[in-house]
C-alpha cells in the first residue's frame, strides 16, 4: 500500500514539473484528513494530507482550468491522486470550485467491517468535488482555505461513506 501511495505522489509531482508552457500554476497544501462533516459517514482515519499539484491555463475563453494533484497521508491511511476542472471567480478575494475524479489507496471493499479504522469506499474510483475560498497575497501568489470531498455518489452501490479533507493551499503562478 505504501508503494502505491508513493507512486501516486510521484505521478503528481511529475505532472507538477511539466513544462511551463503547459502549466500556469503549481500549488501545495496541508489538510486535516477525514474530518467528520455532514457530507460523509466516516471520520475514522487519522493524520494529515500533504498535497502538491499543478493547474493548467484556462480552456479557451472560459474560466475552466484543468488540474492534477496528489495527496499523501501522514498516518499511512488513504492517499490519492485527482484530476479535474476548476474555475476561479473573483479578483483579490475569490472562490474556486472544482470537480474531478480521484484514485485512492484506501479500501475499495463494498461492505463495512466495523471497528477496523479504515474507510471502505466501495470503489477505487471516486468523484472529487472541492471548493476553496482565497485571496491574493502577492502578484503571483494566492492562499486559500480548501475543502476536498471524495465519494462515489452511490453510483457503485448503496455504501458511500465518503471522506472530507479540510486545509490550506498556496498557489504560485508561473509567469
């Protein structure tokens, strides 16, 4: 499992080191892992997630930006990579919603094993909606509070515990 997590993070780092022409922003953050919120049924895993990623330039004349990131869990629990689209609305203070697909290292089992301390997601592939609220802190630097949720929206079965990670992210633009 640790090899899978390492491979996922290495893949995200490789994406983050893409050529400057393909990437306009790199970002990183720290998140409290598996925060118990009304949007999930878990809250059992531990640790912090260390996230690193890259966000591409806008698509056409839309505010949509493709992104990819990886998150490595400090306690050896669920780590993941995600890819999707986000959009930034606002100026020096902004909101950034996003929607992606994630692959994770946690359990894809479809049935709860009570008390095992792991989330059984029911699928290896999960939806990854997120939202951030941030502000410009320097000409090419923003900071934001961010929420990342992962679940399969009951598309792969009735079991859908989901997971919520809440943290802060710093983004640096590439000129």
